[in-house]
């Protein structure tokens, strides 16, 4: 039983998202123990901190309190100040280069980050430095809820099974404008395998791990069973009853667990400035739903 949740917050969607009544600096300075935040995160897989003013080194430091902050390999969207921070932006440098990536206004489909990697960094933080007033709302879908929505027959079919996840599928679905012709070799990276149902080691709750942009099949199922069951999983993953929609404001710091959520973004207005900073970090398997 949880006894450590003492942080105050305003639920934005019960069991899914909560606005935390604290400052990131409280945890960096040790005013509040990080265990309080971890306990709240187990109850709400999406945490929203409003009106934050965070330097990049503080963003990395805060991420590192929760897990191992990832060094980013994609240099074209990397911060010029940190190898652990990437930019999503509509802005440009003085020489005309895009300031970061994912600047296109297209909507983004439901997905979990890094499902195409053998060891995904499932923790993520997105910090809104400059946010457009119109468009670009972000949605998170609770995958604990998604699991509970599946028919029992489907639950029995998939629980304990491994899925095949393919980056080539995502490349064909998402970021087509930006990535076309730049990362063609990525379409040939080897498939990876993960359990399609993850279990939280502390709470025992089960979460669906069925990213529709990368999952192509489930081992042990026939071709006909895969054709029938995969659409059921994808529909449950984005079911409206599991979704929280967030109107992002400048100064919002949004933190989520990719092991038990999916997310997507609305079409974005390109004529307004946008600068978002993101970190990803490897969560410990002893405390979180981590794909193996």
C-alpha cells in the first residue's frame, strides 16, 4: 500500500494526469525527497508542473534523479549546450538551419517513445519554453486502462507473449516530411522484441505495450489471429476513456512514463513560435514498467 504520496496536486484526469503543486527546484535542492515524486508518479503516469523556469542543466539534473539520462545520438536536433537535451521547434538559427526537429505542422499518431529499440528509455520530460497559442495540444492515453478494456479472450491470448516492433513501420507513418531521404538506413534496422503486456514490479498493475506505429506481430499467434487482434489492441490503446488532453502553456514541464502511456499531438500552427526541450531517461526495472 502506498503511504509516501504527500505531494499536493490537482487531478487533471483521475488516475492518468495530475498538476503537481511543487517546483522542480524543490527536488534538485533536496527540499522534497524524490521518493515523494516517484510515489505520485505510480498513481498518475503523467505529471504536469506549471510555470517552471528551468535551465538545461537543471532539466538534465532533474531527469537524472529519476533514471539514467540518455545521451542523444541524433545531432541535428541536439541542443548546442547539452548532449542530453533535444529541441522541437519552428524556429531557425541565423544560418537558416532548423532549431531542432519535428517542426512540421502535421499531427502525430499515437505512439510510445523508443519501442523500436532493444532497451527503450521509457522516462520522458518535455519542457515548453515557447508554446504557440493555437494547435499542438498533446494527448496521453493510460495503458493500464487500455489493458482493462480488452476482452478477456484477448487478454489471455496476449499476456506473456512477445511482440515484434519495427522502426520501418514508424518511418512510413510519422515525420514523413522531415525524415524523408535523411534516415533511409533506419528503415533497415533490425526488428526488436518486447512483451506486449508489461507488469509494474511494485503495484502488480498490467499495462498494454502495443505501439501502433511499430508493433507488427505477436509471437505464437497465427497470421489470421494477428490480423484480428492487433486492431483491437490499437483501438484500446487510444480509447477516449483512457485519454487526457493537455493544452500546453509556456513554462509547462510535462513528465510521463512510456511504459504505461502512449501520446500524440494535434496539428500545429507553424506561423507561431515554438520551442520545446526534451530529455529521455532509463527508468530502473525494479521500480517501473520496463520492457525487456
